């Protein structure tokens, strides 16, 4: 009986979601866990701080090939006699976790938002409008953790890193191209988000939104119409059909708060709404509100953020 | 090209969310059901576009559910699918749905299986990947673009900070997200034609569920919004630091 955790560690530093998942797995297990990953990442020993005793890396796998990675996870699970397999509910985990579950005929908790209460895992349903408790009926369980659900463990220790030696079969998915669009903070794992909508009146007016985000160390996001009109790139679109996020702070500027937008942001811990229309539905979901013109309010926020940064 | 599109029935996006039987069941009383938007707007419409561009092939939809899903299935036929399959089962978890779809699809020779990225009720995003695993096919989730050239599928997906372009061979399974196609409104001719298009009901294989949703709860009510006058907007930053303690 043991717990393993599958993470995506590609990138310049260890992704936050990976550190959260290792922390979560070791809390579930009540002790060290084995982490499984792929690609070129260095410095994986550091995952010991979050509770990884061992990290197994398939160096030959470069892309998110669901079949290779599923075999990797299942092979490690068999070798470790794992009864709990933790994944991340992100673009990588969604290509792997349900496959692992189907292969092992294991129950899958898709997007757990915390540690279980008894045998029950809590997850968001109805696009954040309700929560559900899920019980797994199979001997092996797969649990995908939603990003931003727990604090990263800060223990000591260093994990031993070993290469995966088995055969994962041919790659069936190849990466042809990656088009980068800026180097900002990845939206799904951002703790602070500054978002703007049609109230900004045009893409040429985004500079103060970006300035406020930079001052706060926040990611930028936008509403659907703004992405559809190509004022901002599509990967910034938060809402029911875009990215669903759960940051600590969501500042919405010039966004009215249609139900589809709320579905993507209603899990934010603190919501601030700035809108010139006092009847904007978003105010009903907000913790803080300012009725005012974005072009008058933004400079005041920027000034206050500069002052705060100077003080701390 | 033979395309299979997974169609799920979900409560309308604006439906009231309430629960019955001591919060163990979704309360469907008075709720209008629709085709899951990701299945309809993106997966189904892209399937139709691919068939139209090629000038040949077929688009079949598959739904796992009771007879009460047939009105929703007819909507998918009205939009343009050639035929529909309903697996007569009341599935209680994603594995059951996927196993029923895979049991039907395994010897039918589909070149492409399309699913929405998730349903808007359970938001699991599991069924497409599970079907792919059970059929031993490659799968890409969250695809915002799909082109098919011969037997090669090219898929784009939004990843944090950019766009990833992937290539894979048919047959494969793709999870459709926003951007893959534009919503089509069925016209009168489509609605009339849908009435006589084949809707085949196949018996369930009834695999055992491996998980159960045992209880629901509504999120705690939000406290009253604290309004700050626009002239003193800077105070918001102060409150976020000292009161909400998020910055």
C-alpha cells in the first residue's frame, strides 16, 4: 500500500501545481511518497521539501503523450504497489489521470479541492455553483487535485531521483510547435489576477491594467468578448468556456459579470469589481466594489499599489 | 471519414441549481435540458465541418442515458448529425459512460471520436480520455483547433502562456474546447429532417461504477459587498493588504 503522484515538471523552475500535488499526496499518505514525472527537468531533488522520498523520471518523453504517460504511471503504480495515485487537474493531468483510472478500473476524483473528509473527496460541480462529495468504490483510487487548493509544504529533505528504465512504447502525439504569447504568470496557478473587459473600450487602453498587474505581481485575464474581438489572446479568457480559475484575489475591471463569466471565477477567495454601472450583476458576487469609470479608478489603484510596494 | 461525437444532456446554463433527497440528488424539477455546450458548439459542429469539407463520410452521435434524453439527441440531429445512438443506461459515474461508449464504438471503425472538453454539470472532463484508453487510441484534451489532412490530425490547444500545436494519427479521440468551431443554430429544414433520422437504441453493457457522488452542497452565501467611493479608489489596495490580507 503506497501513494504515488504524477506531475508535469517541465519549465524553468518547479511548477507550483507540481509542488502542491506532492504536498497533497504526502499529506494523504501521512509520509513520503514517490513522484513520477517526465522530460528534462533538473533539480527534482527539491521535491523532498514537499514530501517526495523518490522521484522517477521518464527522460525520453518530451510531450504530453497520454498513452506513454499512462503506461509510465501504471508501471510505477504496479512496482510500488500503489493504492492511491495523485495527479493534477490541469492540461497534462486531464490527458493522463482518467486514462490511468480507466486502465486500472479505478475510481477517479476529478478536481479535488482539498483533503478528504473521511472517505469523501470534495469537488466543484455545476461550474462552481455547487460542490459534490465523491466516494471511490475501487481498491485503487486516482485523485486529481485542482490547482490552488492547498499550501505548498515547506519541509526539509531531498528526494532521490532515478531514471525510469522501462519501455513506454512509441510516441503517438508529437509537438510541432509552441507559440509563446508573453512570459507572464500562468493563469491557472496565479494567486492574484487582474482582469478587464469591454469597459476598457479597446486593446490600446490595456497599459494601466498591465501596470497594476505587474505592481501587484498578478496575472492578467480578460472576459470572453474581449478575447473574441482579439483585443487580448484567447489563453487569457476566463469564464465558463475559457479558463476556470481559483485565485486568492480577482480584480474585475469593466466586466459586467454575466453568469458564464462568474462560472469561471466564482471560486476566487476575494473578488473586487470596478464598473461604472451600479447595476452590474458582478457586484452581487463581489467582496469589494467601486462604482466608477475604469480610466479614473485605475490611476488611483496604480498610485496606491506603488505606495504599498514602497512601504514593504 | 466516420466520426463519432459524444453528446451529453445537461441543465441549461442559467438553470437554478438545487438538490433533493437530503442533498443527494440534483433537483431537475422545472429545469430545461440542453445539449452540453462543448459537445454541441465545438465537437459536433467541427465534425460536421470536417465531413462537409471532405464531401463524404458520416457523423454519428452517441448518448448514454434514458429515453428522457431523446429530445436533446434530436437537437443534435437537427444541427446536422446523420444518425444517433442512445445507449439505454442510467450511468452514475464517468467510467460507466466511457465503458458504454467504448463497448459500442470498438468494432465500428470510427476514424475520429470527438467529445466536449467537459460537461457543464459535473465538470469532470474524464469521459473522452477514458474512451480513448478503453479503445487504445491517442487522445488530446482541451483542443481549440482541429484540422484533418489524410490520416493526420493537427490540433492546437491553449496552454498557459501560449499555444501548443500537436500532431497525431487517426484514429484518435479529441476533447473540444472553445475556438474549434462556431455554434450553429438549427434551421427549420434541419428540425424537420431530424424527426426521421435514425435514432438507434442499444442495450447497456452495465459495467459496475467505480465511484459515487454521495452528497451535494451549495457554496456558503457571500457576505455583503463593501463599496468604496470612486474618489477614494486607492483605499481598495489598502483594504486588500490590511483587511483581506491577499496582497
